[in-house]
């Protein structure tokens, strides 16, 4: 045998026999191998937004979110961001994510009010909660769980991913001196705020940001709200409207959302899911910080360099809008049992947090 096979042949035969006698891989080992393989795979996602590409704060936040997740995941979650109109229209984002055309979207819940009237409460409520209060309700008051329950039938998972803080009431070509000046006023204003304006005598118009400038310039609308000084200056609204009104009764703390296709979410390993949740929470806080830092300087530029006339809405106008807002929000809660639970949860939290903020935030600001 030594003559016929030689030492090398005998050694090779021994290796084969030894390998054949090795015990089969255990179920735990196979599972570990599969998990490692899944964790190492790259997930290529599309993120579509309701904002123009790289628009300050609103458009740059999704870009930062995508980049942060690319770094955090070591490239395993690779997200390409598309601005409004690049892949789908601004108001088609929810449907596109629901249908799986894109894995992720960024926008505001009041844009989907036609599908779910109560959805607007997860963006903002006229005369409702501020950004700080909304974050408290969503993350520690049961709001996020209700939000996910609302979106679940559409195959979409929501996460808070930005906040503008208290907005401005908007830009007007004529002064608002009384309720009479609201009658027949055509104004770009979405969500529950638009319904309130309509019942107060105005004519609400919904349009994406890309159409606002031309519509106001040509007289298609008489007024518009957008966000606040930082974004409004970037959009150039001061060049076509003279009067800038406050306070932003319609959007006291507008929460923006990241929405994720449920099937795409389920395909992620747990570590990537956690990264997405942490990254969106970071962007949620970061956007509010950016607006807080930029709005004051932008307002000074508008007033001091461009001669914008800053005005406060008259008390009788605010009183009428406030009373109508209560009716509108209550009606949105009558759609179904879930809507009623969302409304009750929101209002209970608002009553509680408002009582505390009277002796904390408001009291401090009044004495500062």
C-alpha cells in the first residue's frame, strides 16, 4: 500500500475519513451563520420626501438622516434621498411608501388627512401642543403607539423625524385688522388649520412648496403660511408679500415624520432597526435646534434689511380661530373608535402638560 499510494495518498485519505466522521453542524451554529450573513447584507433603500431637494432644514434633514445611518451601519443601510417630484410628487409620498415604490418617506402627517382625518393630529393641532409637548406625548405619553396603529393598515410605520417649533401665521398682501379681512381670503394652508380658516370665512388652498411663490406672486392666492423666518427667507416670500403675521396658531409645533414600508422594516435585522429609531430621534431633535438657532437671525434680516412689516393677528381674529379650532378637532375624532382614542389621548396629555407649563415654561419666560 505504501508502494502504491505513498505517504501523501494515505494522509489525504485520512483527512477525508476524519472529515466524514465530523459531527454535523448544530442548529445553533447554522442559525448563527444565517444571522451573520443577514447582518452583513446591504439594504439599498429609496427615501422620498415632500420637500425640494436640500431645502434648508426640511430637505437637508433627510439627507443627514441617510448619511448618519450609512455611517452607523458601516454601509449596510444605504439610502438614496429623492426630493419632491424627482421620483413621485410631494403628496404621493405616503402611497408610494405604502405600495413599496420606496422603502422610506419624509413628510408631515397632515398631508394624508384625506385618507385619515385624524392623522393631522400627529403633525400639529391648531392652538395645541408645542414641539416639546408633542415629543413628550409621542415618546412617553402613548402617542407613538397610537400613530403606528393608525398607519398599520396601510403597511406603513411612522417615526417622529423633525419639528419646526412654533411657526409664523404667514405672509399677507393686505393687512388683517379684523375678522372681515378673512372673508374670501385665499390662503395656502394645509391640515386642520385649513379647515379652521374655511369655517372662519377664508378659502384654504393646499399646494406643495414648489408652487407657493408663483401662486402668491400671480394672485392665485392672497396669503400663504410656510414655516418661519429661516425657511421663508430662503423661499423669497418677502419679495412678493409685505406683511408678516404672528403667532402661528395653526402650527404650534409641527412634527415631521419618517415613514417606512412595513415589509422593508421587517427585512432589517434588529441592530439596523435600532439604528433607524435612534437616528430619527436624533434628527427630530436636531431640526428643532436648527430652527431655533436660525429663525431669530433670519427674522432680523427680513425686518432690518428687507423692510418686512411684522404684525400680530388681532385678538378678535385669534379668538374666532380658537373657538372654531375646537370644533374642527373634535369632529376629526368622530371618524371611528381609533380616532376617538387618539383625540382623547392627545387632549388628556395637553391638559396635563399645559397645567405644568403654566408654572414652569410660561412663568419663567414671563419673568425672564
